């Protein structure tokens, strides 16, 4: 015996809650595409909500200190950079998704 295993390659496993492992199974192409579309939608929904949260946090702190919302306008370049960066990545991902389809 050469010490090699006679079994074929095993399916990759992931660890779930409480140490349980589950086997990853390949999905049909249609399911993978709709899964990619949902993943993109969820990812960018979270990203845009996070960017709104950043701007909202600045306004909230400014309001709580009694300065009003105008001092929060100083962060406008940051807000614009966040939104433009998120939008740029979204366009790249959508183009890649369409190309893959």
C-alpha cells in the first residue's frame, strides 16, 4: 500500500451552530443565478443603509449637543464619497452579474 486514500475527493463542509457540520451541495445554475442576484441586492441594501446611518449619526450627535443640523454638513464630502463608492461597486457587480448570465 502506498498510503494514499482510495476514496475520491470529499465535499467541502462548513461548521454550523453548536459544532454541527453540513455538506455543501452544488445547486442548479438557475438557483445559483437567482441566489447571486439576491446576494447583490442584500449586500447593497445593507451598504446604503449603513451610509445613511453614518450621516444620521453625525446629525444625531450634532442635534444632541444643541448645535442643530448645520454642523453635520461639514461631513458632506465623506457622505458623498461613501455613496459614490457604494454606487461604483454596485455598478461593477451588476455588470459582472449580467456578463456571467
